[in-house]
């Protein structure tokens, strides 16, 4: 009788038990939150995206509005290459270099022709997209994950643009160029492995 | 020997615990109609296509392309009728994403597209959204209620997206905001389209 109770009790407990999850990254919401947070937890991504926005603000119209429209699309092409398993050499070095180059552009207040700026930003967008794209097949909900990381990246650009609007004032320009210098230095740190 | 009472208890426990499997979990406590209304919001691919189509039509102004919304309505009705008839779609997912990418890119381009493209986009989105909304594990009156609810939901959410895009397309920075949203929608779809293609 005791054995019977033990068996029934054990079966009952087994039936009502649920899996313990370290992270509740399931379904649409889990996938979206994972995607949203992914770019925010990599400082190399964060500073490079903010640098894109800052540089766009320095370049003025139409670059300030063109970059946030074009960047996600180019990044998605890089991401598609990552998803397809197309190898891209030195992805991490490319991302680190993006912080260095874009930060330097802001620090120097460089104003190349629009096409040249678009090519520079586009090349780095491919590296950033490739890094995100390789994570996509492991996401709980790939569509929600990709929407999350595209929105997150876009919001980082808009943060950079918002900060860059301070370039209207002299003190603001100095502060933004100093910020660009700090981003470039961080890029050196990422490249050398110090950061 | 296990006593009869213990076996009965075990059988009752096993009978109570299993739940029906659904492709999209219905919201508990709501009838089929309201679950149908919410259905488009529970499928990420549907949300993105509704958003892309709404932004695209609203960006141009619904008053300028009066055929776009009726085209969506009629096509959605046709798609839902086929879904209700049990024509089970297997390959619609890729088409939904491809359509979302194309419409998102047109929105991101921000230029006035040729007028016939607006009702064409509406008809495409309406038909495939309806076609991909087969109510599962429902029959008879409940199935019809779910389909009608989905039809109402699809049109309602599209009109909301369209109205918001129309309202926020007056100032230059608002139009840029719509283009940015269009590029985000297209970028998300491109990635998943690539994933779908690579997993085949």
C-alpha cells in the first residue's frame, strides 16, 4: 500500500513538474527581448552605432536622415550572409575598426562626399549585420529576434543623432568631437584587446 | 497490486493535464470571434506585413489611393474564404516575408510609387494574410466566427496603421520617421527570409 502511494505520488509530481529555465527567452516576446538586448550588451556595437548617428548629424541633411534608413537595410544584407553561412573574415576586427574609423571621422569633423560616407558606413554595417545574423538561427522566434535587434540598432542611431544635434552650438561641437575621439580610442582598445 | 482507487486517481490526473495543441495559443476566456480579431497580432509575420502595408498606403495618403483599402478588404475576404474551405497553405510564410520586404523597401524609398502599386500591395497583403489564417481545431459555427473575427481584425489593424501613417506624414521629419520604420520592417523580413531560404 505504501509502495502504491509512493508510485502514484511520484507520477503525479512528475506530471505537474515544469522545466526550469534560466532565461525565459521563449516565444515571440522572448525572441524580441533577446534581439532588443543583443546589440546593447556589446560595447563595440553600441559605440559604433552612436558614432554613425553623431557623424550623420555632423554631415547634415540629407546624410542625417539617409543613414538611419539605409544602415538597417545594408546590415540586414550582412545578416543574411551570416545566416546563409557565408564566411566573412575578421568580423570582430571589422566591428572594432568601425568604432575606430567612425569615431575618428566624428573627432576630425570629416565631411567627405555623401557617397564616400555611405560606402564607409555600409562596409561596417555588413560586419555588424553578419555578427547579428549568425545568432539568428538560435533565436526562440527568429522574426521577433530580428525585429528586436533592428529596432535596437535604429534607436542607437537615433540616440547618436539626438546627441549630434548639439553640433548647432560651438560648445556642442567641441563636446561631440571629444566624444568621437573617445569612441575612436575605445576602437583602439577593442582592436588591441585591452577592452 | 495497485488498488482501484489509485488507478482511478491516476487516470483522472492524466485526463485533466493534457491541453490541446494550437499553432497560435488562443487567449483564454475569449470566444472565437475575439480570438480571431486578435489573431493577426499573435503572428509576428502578420504584424509586420500589416505594418508595412499600412505605412505604405498611409504614407501616400488613403484619400489619394482610394482603391487600396477596398482591395485589401476584398482580397482578405477571398483569402479567408479559402482558408475556411480548408485549403491548407504550406508555403505562404516565405511569400508573406517576401511581400513584407518589397512593401517595406517601397516605404523606405519614400518616393511616390505609381498609383496602381497601392491597391496591388493591399490586395497581396489582404489575400495572403487571410489565406494564412486557417482556424485550427474549429468546426461549424465556431470556425465561421473565428474567420469573421480575423477578417474584422485584419481590416481594423490595417486601418490603424494606415491612419497613424497618414497622420504622421505631414512634416518632413515625420515622413523620414515613416521611411525609417519601413526600412526596419524590410530589414527584419530580409533576415528571416534568408533564414527560411538557408534552412531548406
